[in-house]
């Protein structure tokens, strides 16, 4: 399961208890600048992913990004537009950017959506939990992959 | 008193204009300048600024005897003696070795001089007294004391300001230094200058302290907020006041 190419990195992630019974991957394999394998067994769903991205308290994406989601009037200007993300990046590349963008850019301000380590003073309600579950990451990736222009 | 307010109210309009004209080299902006015109008008007009009701209440409390000593603030502090005070806090009280902020100073007078119970954080009475005291520094430049003993506390504040924290792994500096002026969803990110506190925030429908504002940002980062009496807030306030040195106080501010 671990294909140790020269650029391969292992991200050991603590498994949030809430969905431990669903068998989350507690080891995510990074190859180059991508995570080729899905985090969850259930395939991502683009419609659900769009709803997560649009939701201010779940995905939080539109706090910083803008994107082709016209019904959400207030979008951020801290980050590039999500339009065309699916044309710029492969599914595996998108997955790593959501899971932990700091792997690519240590100074990134994009929150690590699937990491629980290396964080300080996390509020008790969120302690040990990832921002998105493995299934939600897959949904978001599936949605981003549809953004071809 | 009423006439004095109106006079000061007018002065504050000039103050606001002056703040805008602070000079091209100084890129610092009060959150006031990032608000819409309607809110700026509300802050500038003492008959429309809801914070002024608390100033009024604070004036009454200032003159009311309290505690086992049965003394009022006014018994020790004559009229006008609070001018400039809010511009230099947090500071280290006489015979102490740690800084307190303005609320801490007010409560110190409550317990040590009036021999009364301290007022609860964010209570109406504490905020009103603070508003009354801060109002007397309206239009004055922020002037942190040069006390060298403050340096390590200020440095601690700067460190907290720059450190990433919370589940979102962001720092104050990321938003307020690196991305100020950009939109977080629909909201313009201000530079986080503590010029208006205590503020009347429309979202709260209440007056609130700088501490309450800092807690809101921490909660936004999904970080564990410090307890209300934590020294971390005083450290952050020291750093923020130093960062805003020379900017003009505008308490009580109005914010969305």
C-alpha cells in the first residue's frame, strides 16, 4: 500500500472518533504533489460537494475564495477563484490541496481540512477532529473536478 | 454636561476628518474608515450613537458611592481627571508588577479603594464606567506608556498575534496585516486597531469590550478562547495599542 517513490511522504492522521466505525484511512499516501487514492470507500458526490463548498460554516471555502456559485452573494477575495480548478489540477492534486495545502506551500493560509496534528489551542469542540470528514473531502474533490472553466 | 457632549461630538467630526488626513505615509486605518457612511454618521452623531447611553450611565455610576468604603470614583477623581487615561492603558499600576487593562484598573479601584466586589466582565456597569472614562480621551492620540517593564508583556502579545492557532490554523497577522482591506466573505477585514473601544456593535445589540472582540476572532479561528481574566488578553491589548500608537481614540465606537 505504501508506494515509496522519491517524493513520497506519509501523513499519519489521527482518526476522528465520530466516523471511526466507517473505517477511515488513518494513513494517507502522498505521491509527488497529489494523493492518488480516495480517502473514503464511498465515492465523492459533486452535488454534495457543491453544497459543502457553498456552506459558510461547513466548507468555509467562500470566506476566502470566490467560485461559480452565483446564489452565494458574499464571496472572499483572499484566494484565487475556484473556477477552472478541475482543469488546472487532477483529482489527486485537488485532494492534497484540500487535505493539507501546507505540504506544498508551508506559508499557505488555506486551512488543513484533513489534519489534526501540528495545530495549537484548537477549541475543545473541535479537538482531534478534522475540518471535513474523509467523505466530505471526497465530495468536495468530486465537485472541484467538475469546474473545467 | 450635555453641552459639553455636543461640543465634543462636533469635535469628533473634525477628529474623523483629521484621522483621514493622517498623512499619506501612514497606511494605518481605523476600522471606522472601513465602515459604510451610515455607520460612520451613527458613530459621529452623539444623539444617534447608542454607546452614548452607556457613557451617560457611566457618568452616574462614577458619582455613586459604593462598597464598604462608601466612596464614589468622583470622590477620588475630580471632573476631567480621566482625560487621556484610556489612551495609555494597559499599564502597570503603582506597587504592582503586572499590567492591567482599563477594565482591570477600574476593578482595582472597586476592590482596593471602594472595597466593593469587582464588576463582572462585560457587565453593563463595568462597560458603562469604561465607556465614560474612554469617552474623555476621544480625539486623543493613543500614547502607550514608556515603562520598560511593559516590554516583555508587549512582546508576548506580538507573539500571540503572529502565532497560528485553532483548527483553521490562522494567525491574527494573516488577516489583519497580510490581508487587511480584502473581503472575508462579504466583510472588509479591518487592520484591527483598538481605536473605538468599548464599541457598540450592531451584531451584538450591545456595548462590548476589546476583549469580547478578540474572543470573537479566536472563536472564528476555532481556537480555544482565553478566560476573561487571562493575561493573554492584556498582552494582546498592549501590542495592539502600541501598533496603533498615535492614532486617535474614538470611543464609544460603532461597528457592524
